[in-house]
C-alpha cells in the first residue's frame, strides 16, 4: 500500500513508549503529518522531534496513566514488556482499556506476530516457531494483550498492530516508504522473509489513525 495523503482533520495522539524503536517512529510520523503529539516514556529522547511534547515518568503511576487519556483522540501503546517491565504490561493495558473506554478515546496497541496464522487455516506462528526462553514471557504478553482487547467492552474502539516477524532496532534497517496489510495471515516476501522497518510500520499506524479501517480488530503490517 502506498503512503496516504495526510488527513485534513488533525488528531491529538498520545504515544506510550514514544522514545522506543516503534514508538519513536510513530511519534515522528505523526508530528510530520501535523498532529498534536505527546510522548510518554521514562527516558528523554536522544533527538527530540520538534513540536512534540515529551512527558517523562512511569506509567505504573496511576495518576500519570489517567492523564494519558485526557485531551486525547487516540492513545497508542508501544511499551516493551522486558526487563523490569516484565509481567507488568498486562495490568497497565487493562487499566488503559477502562480509562480509554470511559473517556471515549480510541486505543491502539503495538503487539507481536506470534498470534498470526502462518497460512490460511494453518497454525499460529507461535505454534511453529517456539520462542527462546528469554523472550517467551514477552511473546505471551503480546498475545495476552490481544485477548484483553477482544474481551473489552463493545463501546471501546481499539486496534492492535502485529508487525512482521522481523521487526527491531537490532536488524538492518530497510525503509521502503510503503507497506502491505493483512488481518490474520502472516505476510512474507518472495524470499520467504517477513520484515518491516519502524518508519514503514509508522506509515500504517498513522494511516489507520487518519482513515480508520480496523475497528476492534487486529491488523498485520509487513514490507
């Protein structure tokens, strides 16, 4: 899919984990398109994006988490359940679901690829690619967050983004300026690789925010 023309209706977008790999790309793309952007993270960015408001603190803080849905149209959560955040993201997203639903705010979550089907009617990626022990908790969290959204009140408008299997700052970055979409089936290229760079994923996220297609649904993004 080619990059869309920016919407004429500007949104107030809050990005949780806005200085991380995926979050910072979404922040940058949203600001470039003229949206009002606030980034929440524990650490300051190495290179702040002009026009973006940066809020620093822990989203385990109930008061700060409640602030996230204030004066917002969309909240996009990209927090990583690694290190000292292992086992904590489920509770944060459960609270976000209640807060966003009460405030009438659309909630987006950047998840994982493990719940994708490797083929039509086939097994999940998780079932054929057993994750290494060190990242298994993170993988299980990603699937748990999708389940939590699917079980949320019907009044909540949410979307969940599953990036390609190869997605991360540790990989060689191949930015294409375009992307492909799927709902449940894993996308691969002619060589059998499933890959997306953060800037290309950010294009898909902002296109979905500007022109919503996936209401209470997951979508998958690959290059």
